[in-house]
C-alpha cells in the first residue's frame, strides 16, 4: 500500500488586527496592524506599537515601498522623530515566506498554552505550526476566534540556539465593515509634518532620546548576539550586498534582515 505525505493544512492569519502584545525585548504594548502586499497611499500598510502607559508610540507607515518610514511619537523629550523603513513591514502569516513553497509548514499538533498577563495565568488550547527558512525557525500558535477568524496566540522565532517569543492577548481580527475606519489611523501624524522633524538618531545624539527608545524606533528585528569588532559587517564588508552579510571574519555568511546582519524578525 502506498502512503503519501501531505503537507499540513494550516490556517490563514488575518491581515488586519489589534492586540495586546508581550513583545520580546520591548514589553507589554498595544498593537494595531494592517498588511497590504502592494501598498498605495489610498491603501497603505501600517503598524502602530504603543506603550500601554501612553508614554511612547511607534508607527511604521508604508504608503508605498519606496515611501516607507517610521515615526516615534511622545518618547522622552521628543514630540516626533523619524527613521527610515526599508520597504514593507513585517508580514505575520503562516508561513511568512514568499513564495510559500520555500518554507513548508508542519503541524506540531494541539496543546495547552499557558501565558501570563499582568500576573494572571491564561490557558488556551492551541494548534502550533512550524516552518524553517535559511537560519530562522518559526513557530506560530493559533486558536479559533468566536467570530470564525484565526487568533494568533504566540509567535516565536529561533536563531543560533536562542528563541524570541511574542505573546498575544485579546487578538481581534478587523471585520471588513470596520476596515475603512481602522485603516484611517495609519497616516503621518500632524506633529511629524514639520520640515525640521529630527531623525531619531540625531535626537539621541543630542540627549533628547534614550538608547532604549532609539532601539524601539529602529527595530523590527531582534539581535540575539551583540556585534563585536570581529563582525565584518561593522566595516560594511558584506558578501552579497544587502542579501547576505559576513557573520565572522572567517568569511562565513548569513542572510541579513532589511540589509542588517544577525537579526531575527518579530
């Protein structure tokens, strides 16, 4: 008898949602997210990541791939500062690789996931999906929402033996009827339209922005291993432009993320 191995039938995550997120290396934040594969000014991609105490906000705004930018609002002594954004923002999908056949998805089965939010333990029965691409290993744990949509409960990325985890709470897909109102929040904030709006790196150099907030402004990546003087990329010595970078000066190379080396997308 012949048995065929069939790839796991995985769910599709919503492309517009909001959630409270315990984000690796950031902490507890409120996120509003919309992903458009080919964004336009009338139909942009965007992601708000806001501290829950209202003290600091970050917007990644993508009206076009070439016009993408990051905005940091109300952080430290800065009303607004900007950072460059290379193309569209992070896609949260199963898998997060295009074309999808490059990263076959495998089911890890069903389990009970325990998460902690403000000292309270929350348990959820989830299905976990796993895939690998280059040096990254990604798991996504999902459950079924009461409205029939897929809920993202946990997203974890592993690289070089380290695992970074984002936990999602009150994950809510945006209904089609509510999408125009939801999408209207993704636009350049008024306080960022002044011609003298500073770059966040310059604001940090002037003592107006802490190193922590500068990392928040710049990062949609996590760096598991701090750069050292042995890192060829500190000297701009990349193997193949922005696609690959030297990991060490012995000539070994790893894929870069948005042109930066050693990052794990979150």
